[in-house]
C-alpha cells in the first residue's frame, strides 16, 4: 500500500511539474495548483455557479448579485438577488455568452425576496430550473420553472415544491435515470429552523450553544417524481461520517455541512461536496449510494476571497472542472464573480486540494 501511495504521489508530482513548465499551473504547499484564473463574467456580478453539459455545451446557472444597499447580517439579508441570467460556453477558456434574464422575481407568483443559488436539469424534452426564494412569509422554499431551451426563459410553477424548504437545490440524475434533489443550508438558509419537523423562527444561526457535541445538522435528499416538479418521497438526512464511522459533530466546523451541496459520480462512487460556511472550505465525502451515508474524505478547495464559497463539478470533453466564485472584482462578499478551473484527481479518485 505504501508503495502504491508513493507511486501515485510521484505520478501526480511529475504531472504537476510538466504542467507548471508550460505555465498552466503553479505549485503551492505541495499540491498541484493551477495559475490564478480570471472571472468568466465581468459586466455583472455572478455567484453560486451550477454548471451542466447540455447539447455539447456548458451551461452555467449562477446567482446574479446586485448592490441592494441592505445591511450585512448573519442571515444574509445583503444577498438580495432578484433575477437569474444563464451563460453558455462552447469550450473551457472560450467565449462566454450571456443569454439574458432567464427568470425574474416578479414572475414567480408566490415569491417574496432573495433569489439565491439555483440549479438546472433536463428530462423528457424539458429543462428545469430549481431555485430557492423566500415566500411572502419570509420562509425559504424551493420552486421550479420550465423551458424548452437550456438558456430559458423559464416559466415558474404557481406554487413551490410541496414539502420543500431551505436553500441550495442541487439536482443529480444517476446513470439509471433516477433524479434526486439535495438541498439545505444553515444560518441564513434556515435549515436549522426545521430541525423539529416544524418551522421554528427562533433558531437564527444553528442549534445554539450546547449542541457542539451532537451530530451536525444534515443536508437533505429526496427522490424526484417523474414529472420533476415534486418530491416522490419525504426528504432524508444526508449523513456524513468520520473515518471511524461516527457522524460529524456540530462543533466540527472544518468538516460539517453548512450549505452549497453538489453531487457527482465518478468510477461508480457518489461524491457529495459542500461548503463548511464559516470556515470557508469546500469539502467532499464518498458513498456507494446516492442516499449515503457518506464518509468524509477531505478538502477540495481552500478559502477563496470573500465570505462565501459555493461550487459545482462537471465532466466536459473527458476532463473534470470545478466552477466556483470569489469576490476578486468587487472586494465585497455580496458582489461575487464566477470562475472555473480543472479538477485534478489521484489514481484512487481522491481529489487534489486546490489553493485558489
């Protein structure tokens, strides 16, 4: 085993050195790192990029940050987004096309405020845009809108998905055709307010003092119905275990789930990745089932510039890429910009940590 690990490290090191020689990456703290990358979009502020390959192109479904002059708070009131744009790319590094407004807050009948991180899916000839937004009672729900084009525009359903709550929907279709939605986010994402099964407005950030040694709050997963507009089951916990098979604890802020779930499959294994929020890491865990439980494996990306970190991972033309955001253009945590870089793996499928 030690010989295998040493061989893998040597191969990765050789690959890094070759790439560094042609200027495509840099070497930092012993990890294979790409050179500093530039924002994909600079005329608008974009964040939370959900990337998918449709019709041989990459389509990106990000949040659209604006300066709404709302005071900053722990519940994210300053993230007061009002619409979505869709972007596409024929190739990584190529031209980025803005397809304009795909969905506007005013066209969602049940919505109140704050159009946060969306995701998209395709099935049976229809494209679906899933989005979290606070309803008129200021409770986050998840809605769905449809289009015949991956670029939109999308028409919202008249009501949110029944039984939905919290934020950050991530929709994954498995190789057998079954689709699942992963969702949830604590603090401003309100996941903690549903801890008892009913909405409790008094829980503002997490479960409060005294809960650090209890299992951490879990993201949720639910199988989608055939029409992609409703859950086919009650949402379940996405349990993340440590190396000893024990649930991660609420006080383990370097590893526990905070928000920004994503799912991808590689070599038959399910990779659940997410943000740790207040410690600003992107981490991942593995399972043999889309439901988990998932075993924590490590860090994908160290903290970016800005408070939030949110990503997606997609395969395109035989390579894997991570889309993410930082605040390079504005220096303000609520005015972000989307970026992309290649995701590097070891021979065993382990993701090589990125220092952005």
